[in-house]
């Protein structure tokens, strides 16, 4: 049974758990080491086989060095991300520095892993798809726009964790300086609630049964707004919550339920 759980999701820190049989991995470790340890303890996970990094921003790597050193865990990232984050995460044992290439397929234990390129203002950001037991889970956060490569990798995923970062009106009327507003809303920034909702229609039409809205901005969004925006766009396209799709928002500070496929 392929399992997923969010340890934390939002602009202040991101960490996701994927497990299958005896293989346990994290995608990002953007919380403190203790918070991640406590989250894993709450879902009865006491060993990790690897940590996969999406990109080098602090809300995705804050605890990765600590965890790797303390528990001797390999860290997986592409070369440009390693180069960008190596001075931020402290010294890592050479045997735990694992470099992959984007858009190729790898395996760890019985989980097949495919990192795929996404547009974001970092060195070389990726999303991930995970395959086991004839099921597929995909994660794509920190995406400025939906590309054909994202479509190719997320279609036919039973469970998708997708960014719904900001509400356009809240961003434009909010406290961010103009340059930051432009960055967030650019094609290398983040995905708005509306753009997320429109893409969710595509996902449902291509086999997705569960959508979890992730990486919400603390300043420019709130959970009810993200949920209602996507729900109404789905409804306009004759897609009904609970009947055609399970739609939820991942909590910012708490761990989520465990989703099993």
C-alpha cells in the first residue's frame, strides 16, 4: 500500500512523507529537525531511506542537514540544487550525497521515483512522481505556471499534491513590495488559486481521484479561500466534490491524515 502524509505544508516550511512496505522517504525537510522527528513519530515511522529535495529555498531544506547527519540518511537532489544548497545545510557525509538527473526514473527499495523539471526561480527545481503497487502519487509545488512537462508527469496520478499558493486579489492588495508581488505572480513564481483550480479540472479528466492543495501563502491566502476557489471551478466543469474527486487543503502546522492507495 502506497502511503502519503504531510508533515508541514506552507510558505513557512514544507515536508512530505511517502512510504511503501519497508521503504520510507521524505520530500523536502523545510521544518526544524525536531518538528520533522515529532511528525514522523506521530505516524510511527522510525527510519528513513532517503530525503528528496525539490529545490534549495530554506522552507524546503531547513532540517535536511541535521536529519542526514543524525540518522545517516542519503540526500537526493540534482547537481544544480546540490551546488546551491551545499553551503546552507552544513557538511554532509560524501556517501549520503546522491545526485540525480531530472526527467529520469530511479528506484529506492520498491518505490519508483521520477523527478521532473518545473518552472521556479531557483537553480533547478523539480516535482516528483512515485510509483508502487500499480499506484502513482505526484507532488508539484513552487510552480510559476503549468507546463506540458508537468502535465505529462501528473496526469494519471491517483493522488496529486499541487500548489495553491496565493489569491490574486490578496497578493495585489497585500503588504508585499511591488517587486516581490511581480516575482510571486511570474512564470517562475508560484501558482495562484485560480490557476490551480483550472489545472485540477485537467487532473480529474486525466484520472486523478484525490487532490491535496499545498504550499498556501500565510500572507496572501487562507485555506477556505483556496478550497472554495478550486471547488467552484470544478463545479463549473461538472465535477462534484466527493462524487468525482476528493479535494482537501493540507494543514500548515500540523501533520495531515495518512492517505493510502
